[in-house]
C-alpha cells in the first residue's frame, strides 16, 4: 500500500511539474507572438533599411533572451517542486461539490 501511495505522490508531482512547465512555455511563446504581431510590420518589408534590419536583429535577440529566461525559470520551478510532497485531489470526489440553491 505504501509503495502505491508513494507512486501516486510521484505521479502527482510529475503532473504538477509538467503543468507548471507548460504554463511557463505558453507564457514565453505568447509574449514572443505578441511582440512579433505588433512590431513585425516595422521590419518585414521587401527592401529593408538598415534600421529595419537592426530592428529584426533586435527582435531575434529578444526572442532568444525570453526563451532562455523562461527555460531557466522552468528548470528552477521543477527543482523547487522536487523539494515538496505533492498529492493531487483529482478524482477523489465521492459526490459532486454542487448544491441546489
């Protein structure tokens, strides 16, 4: 029984780590997509000027920095969660937590 409980705790922790990692990744990608959506028109032209080329390069540098910082935070979150015992309350309801008013 104890082995089964320990495995359930590990599974709960792994699910939480994966969900946290997904949320951080989604935030990073969303931020990059928003920046590109609003600013790409300044450098995505047929014959770019030097300033437009510089803006495009600056965007690529920002993109790399955002991804690196987000990946770093994701690793830190995983390491932090390793120091906790996590148990999920998923699927433990014996009845629905809904009442008539």
